[in-house]
C-alpha cells in the first residue's frame, strides 16, 4: 500500500494556526509543504541560544531575530534559532523576512543535528542564504557554510573552541567559537 501525503501551502499553514488546528502550545515548522512538530528544547540548546543571542546584540548593529519564522521558497517557513537580518525592525512589522533579508542564519543543534544538516541546510542553500552556522553542541564545534550552490554550500569550515571567524556580512568583527559554544 502506498502512503499518500498532502502538501500544504504557507497560506494553509497560517490558516491552521489561526483556527487552532495546530495546537498553540506546540512548535511547528513548515518544510517543503510538510508540517513538522519540533522536539522540545533542552537546557543545553536553550542556554546556547541565549549565549549566542547576547553575543549577537553585543557585536552586530542589525536586526536580530530569535526563533522567529522566515518565509522561503518551496512552501517553507522554518524557525531558525537566530537570524541576523538587514534593514530595520519596522520593515518586518507587516511581513515575514525572506531569504534576501538574511545576512547570517544560525542553528543550534543538539538532538536536531542530523535534521539541521540534511533537511534544513539544503533548503537554506536552495534559497541562497549566503551564510549558515550550525552550533554543533554534540561535537563542540561550529560548522560554517558559505557560497550556496544548488542544494549545497560549496564552502564548509569546521571550527573548534580556540578558533575565530568573521561573518561575511560583518568582516570586521571576529567572533571566538568558545564564545558561541559557551
């Protein structure tokens, strides 16, 4: 027997949220038309998100969005852990940011590492998000992905505690990996 799946549009997804079909006490993401329930956030994940958020506010003069949705092609509305956006907060008052607004996207990965690497990362590349960082809690390293090319990134760096990196959008700002991973 073949299983039949139904793909949802972004509009369908929003309507389900507005009408209560999707329980408000659960976290969901729309990825390639599929509604996925996200696993509960663990204490290490939450701590790392707070750590990186504080660092971003200290270092960047930009719009910093924490666990908020972005609207992507392919009927997708993921909620990255941290997104550094261009422009001003007011430009996002009536609409969600899109891939062209994203300067740097950061995912904090503990139990979601494989999902972030194999599902979300290709989606971000297809949408031409210029730079994605995965704070890999399991291996205590920062994975840096640059130069989107189709559904992959042509440049990948793996950095450890003692190393630093400057985001492409902010080349004058060096960030120590140990400050990201805590």
